[in-house]
């Protein structure tokens, strides 16, 4: 029954009604009555029976406020405010059906209010006071970790504002909207890049930069000659100065040793040099994204000399971020020596551009500058007069198409399904086999977070080799519990550290799916044998549902999976044997998942270790004992297979 036009009746006393005003709500407002008209619940009660709320999975609907703290005076006031909000929202009819809202929708709002109530209590404020305070409320909003949590909070606040219950800071509402947009950018819209595709993309970028490094001096020479003679390489305007003769484009290219590159890319005018440099800039920028996981805007804010070496293979990239701030603020990213190659290539282009920048233009020492300042550009004269700094424009939508297409293979699609089984990949045509991969910079951010959290997800050996240093650094500093991580969490980039840690949980669940469930080879060891005989077949029968349950268990700390030298470990919590690299202990562990291929590799490694140790020593005898244990287990496995 539609109740949009329902109003308070004369004989209903203090009953709440649809479309009632917030000012009418008090402790004695009646929430519900029984069929005989007797009062069941009023606002003052801490449990409301709400038969009017629609629900599909509950026999009776109720709302309970007993989890709200009420020890302080401010907590009591906050509870009364929360009750008013829930009361009004219960009695705001659906715009679509005109009926009462759903039980689940109201419970979501209640959960959001309870969290705000707890935060307000810590600050010594009421819920209504928090809503109005952009600083305190902004602090709370930034602590909301999940996209779902942000959306629920936004929905609840929008109703508070729409129903004129309490004022809400406009800045806080804008902040939530901004965070949701950014979360959307980094969630379903931007999947993890499959390993093979990521390897191809990185290879394309590095090949281009290697090519640029081989001709960088030639490009500089060409620009020097054009700067000295504006008719060099140009024939449209005839020179009347014998000292500055017209030189045909092909001759100019040949004189500067650029004929091969010109033929390769079909250059036909000087402006093509600028386009080529932009491609190189783009390649360098995308590799920096890969090795730092920074955002698009953060890359544009990078400056010269922004890299600091802190150990043999660990570097910090200093930069700026504008996330959640009006003005840029300092930020840092931990990476490895891999970042030096693209950075140095970008610096070489920047230094070339700066040779021709007008002195009245402040470069702010930014790394990525516009190539239109070069003499070979068609815009060189206009740019020489301008006082405003122009940066390079390097969006993937423009430059990615200048690189070879990377088509999705069946194994890439299967990897996407393995990485995120809860996403409906079949219904998304852009990710089907045969389609060209559509790249965004945010994909690098999420991909590196997942690969750093569990680098075992990268199945391609070449990708593992190329990224291993970066992944080791990120894994060490962003996902492990070492003492050094504490320093970096607090002082280097706590925001990205938090993001990487958030990605670790789904990555761990995905690695379990890949290594235990989808693994084609027979699993051994106590846990491996159990999953092989009792779990794998039924799990594969409904991957989406079972993965959702697996992910839930990992989040709750009820399930864990880590790669080991012999396969994997399902032990929840710390493992002292693993911490001391005593991988042989896995053979007799109830949490071990042993793979024959890794067992064989370990035996070969152990043989090499023994060959490097003098015979008769304590170390030799210890390692020989380990080898015997490994070989004994190998024999047992072989008998089982036979």
C-alpha cells in the first residue's frame, strides 16, 4: 500500500507518521503499536519494534540502540540525536514506491550513526556538533577505510540534510564525495593488470627509452641547429638571409644522424620530434607509476632531483600530493633502483627543454615540461612570449595508442578471474580475449599493490625477474611487520602504506585460490592433501560464492595463506620455523601445502648449498640432514603418485 500522503490523525496522539517534521520528534513519540492499538515502542526505548519496515529475510523487524555508549552526558545527547535521525528516516517514504523504507537500509544508517557516535564521544562532542564541524568530521571521514562505508555515510548524511534534521558541514559532504570518486577510480574501474600484459607494457616503454638514449645527442644537435637557424629543416618560408639558408627537412634529419628513426616513424616535419619526445616522456612517466604506484596528478608534481638513495637498492621518491588538501603537501614513495632508468630519461628531456625556456618563465623545477618550448616545435615563437609555464600532457588515452596493441589472451582473462572472482568479467566486453587492453595509470597503482602484497600472483617468470627488486622493497616496507616498516608507515607515506595493506587481504585470498584450488598438480603435505581430497572439487563448483567466503575468513583472521619454498602455508598467525627459514619443518607441519615441483627445486638448491660447504663441518652435517629429509619425503610422494 502506498502511504506517500499519510498524515497524522486526530486520534493517534504522538504517533510518528510518514513525512513528519523533525521538530515533532520527542521521547514520547510512538514508533509502533500492536493490532489493538496498544503502544509497543516509543522513541525513549532502546529497542524499537518496527513492523512497518519492509524486509524479506526477517520474521520481525526491530531496531536496537543498546550498543550506543551512554555513560557521558554528551553520549546521552548523541543517542537522542541518533534516534531522531532514525525516526525521521523511518518515516520518509520511498520516492519510488511511496512506502516505508527497507529494514536493511535503516540498519545501514544505524551502523553509520553508531560509528559517528563513538567518534563524537572521543572528541567530547555530540553527533550534531560533529556534523557541523568540518575539521573534526573531516578527520573522521578520512578514517573510513571502505568504499561501502563511505557510501553508507554519504546516504545517511544526505537524508539528514534533505530532511532538515541537523546541519551538516558542506566541506564534509564535498570531502566524502571526493573520496568516493577516488575510491571508484581505484576499484572496479581499474583492475589489476595481468602479468603478461604488464610485462609487455613495461617492455614497450623500456625499449622506447633505450632507443631515445641512443639518439638523445642527435635530437639535441637538431634543436641547436634550428635554434641558430629558424629555416633549418623548414621550407615553407623562404629565407632572404644568406647566413640563414633554407635546409630541406630530410637533409636536416640526415645531417643530425636521425634518418633511421625518421624512416621508422615516418617523420615529415620538425614537429614530429616533439611528438617523439612526448612519447618518451609518457613511457618514463608510466614506468615511474609502475615502480612507485603514485597517482596521475602526483607524477605531474614531481620535480628535478626528487630521488634519494637510502640503501643499496632502496630509494625514496620525494614529491607532492593534493589528495584531500587544497594545496600540495609533501609525500614520499619507497621504491628500488628500477625507478632511476625512467627518471633519468625524463630528466634528459627536461634539461633539453630548459635550454630554450624563456628566462621569465618559472619552471618550478618540475620534471615534466612541454616540448612546445623546443625550437623544433611549431609553437616555439608563441611560447617564447608567454609567461605561463606549460607542462607536458601525457594521458594514456592519447599516447597509449602510439605503442603496439596488447591483446588479451585466454590466460590473461583467466588471471583476471583468479585475481577477482567476485567481479562479473563475462559481462564486460572490454576485458574479453581478443580485445586490446585499455590502460589507465590507476591500474598500475592497484597492480603494484597486489603484486607487492603477494608477488606469487605474478606467474610470468620474466615479469618476476624484472620486478623482483621493486616488489621486494614494496613488500618489505608496505606489507611486512618489520621494525623498518613502522618508520615508513609513519614518516614516508602512511596513505599509500595503508592502501597497500588493504590490498594484501584480497591478494592473499587470490593467492590461495590460485595455489591451492586452481592448482592442477596434486598437492601434498597435511593441509595440501586435505584440500586436494575434500575441498578443491566443491570449491570449483561455485568459485564466486566460495571465494567470497574465503575472503571473509581471511579478513576475520580465520584463514591465511603464504607462499613457501616448498609450496604454501595455511597457518594462521606467525610461524617461527618460517621466520628462521627452516623450510624443512614444513614437511611435518599440519598446515603445509607441498608441491612436487617446488620440492624438486628445493632438493637441487640444497645440493648446491652442500657443495659449497667443507665436508665434515657442523654446517655440512646439518645441511646434509636437511637434504636427507627432503629426499625421504620425495620418495614418499613418488610412491603415492605411482
